C-alpha cells in the first residue's frame, strides 16, 4: 500500500481545516511549542517506514509514556496489578478526582493520571533505579540511546501539578500509594517529560503490533496474551473520555498525550504515530484524530 501518497493526500485536505484546537498551556513549558508543526510516521512489522512532515522532530510524549511504564509494571507483577487499579474506561477527564473518591483510591485504569501514578509507585517498589531503567527500556525498544527526559518540562509540571498532587494524596489516604509521594511524583513527571519523534514512537510501539516481540531484535517484552490485553486497554482507555469516539472514528488501539502526539497500532501490520500540538477539549490532538480517522477510512484497515 502506498502509505506515503495517502499521507500527503490526507494532509492537503487537513491543511485547510480551521483548527480549533489549543496547545496545552496548563504545563507552562509546553506552551512554547510551535503549534503549526505536523508529523506522521508509520512503521511496519516487516521493517518498512513511511514518514511525512515533522516526523523526525522530537516532542513531549506526555501520557503516551504511560504505556511504557504500564508495560514494565505489568510484565513484572502480572495480574497482581489489578489489585491496585481497575481496567474499565473512566469516562472522565484524565486528571479527574471525582471517581477516585467513590472508588476508594482505586483508579479506573492505568492510562488516566491516577492509574499511571500508581504504576509509578509499583515501579519504585519493583526496580532498583526506576528512572534509569525506564529510559533504558525505551532505548532498547527504539534502538536509540539518546532519547531523554526533559528536566525543564518535568520541573514546569511539578510546579503546576496541583491536581496530580491531589490525586496522589487522595490515593495515599486510601493506602494505595506505598512509597513517599515526592519520589512517586518525580518519577511520574519525568516519564511525562520524555521527548521522542513520530518515527521513534512508531518504531518503539511495534512490539504491541507483533504479539509482544520487538521485530528488529526478536526480544519478547510481553506474552501474546498480555499484549492483547494491553492493546484492549489502549482501545478502551487510551483517550480518556474520548475513547469511544476514537474507537468509532479511527478503530485502532492507541494512546494520546497532551504534547499533541497519538500512537496507534494495527496488530500484525504497523504502528503509526502522529503529532500536531493543538488539542481538542478532551486533551487529544485535534488534527491527529482527524488524520487517523481519514487514514483508516482511506486504507480500509482497522481492527473492526
Ligand atoms: N503530564 C500530563 C498531566 O499529568 C499528562 C496528561 C496527558 O498527556 N493527558 O497532566
């Protein structure tokens, strides 16, 4: 399939879309990004790559990082992870506090902020040096050792992360945070601050399209069954209170971040990453969603 041609066709229609989105500015450091950038990269499990626009430009992956930390925790503690969080769509914004009180400190799923914060708590208990080990996990998945945290972004979020601190304190009061709050939140903000390009993200997510095995190295990251389940979680919980819309319009498991990135996978075929910094009101990339909707429509490839 000529993905390259499809990309430029879709983009030339999308260019004229009057973009209603807004760059995330609740994290001050993210507001400095040039909002008009746009990149996409598709990597296939048989090692082909198709790029368009700013596909090599690194951006803040934000909540896309929640997939890496979840996979690391899930591979270690296996189904015990479900003693600490649920696996149901939240239907509320990513940083909502409401449900957490009703559910006595048990987050609805690992891809909302509360769930990802518990995942960080688990990794601190499980790993010797979580910050270094998470980065080397990403380095080995991507075969790229210069992917880094951005300390300015992490620090900017830490200074303004009042809702995230509210979430962690509420969960601590219910006994669902075992380590000290500062170390858990430092790790959480660090993971959100990782910077990667569309190419790096799409290549790094390929193991989820390949039954848990990294195509270029043959390394198994997750069992086929846990890979299927991780993809199911991305499908049902990867877009917060827009997960239904994404399934309906795009039809692929995926994960978004407030840096404007979206990664999605088609099992046994490809991983695709798209980046456009302006977000819709649900905190997902406005043009990224439109692009992927058109992409799965034109290619007639989705999981449905
Ligand atoms: N770092 C962001 C936060 O905690 C992540 C949110 C997101 O990307 N949806 O608010």
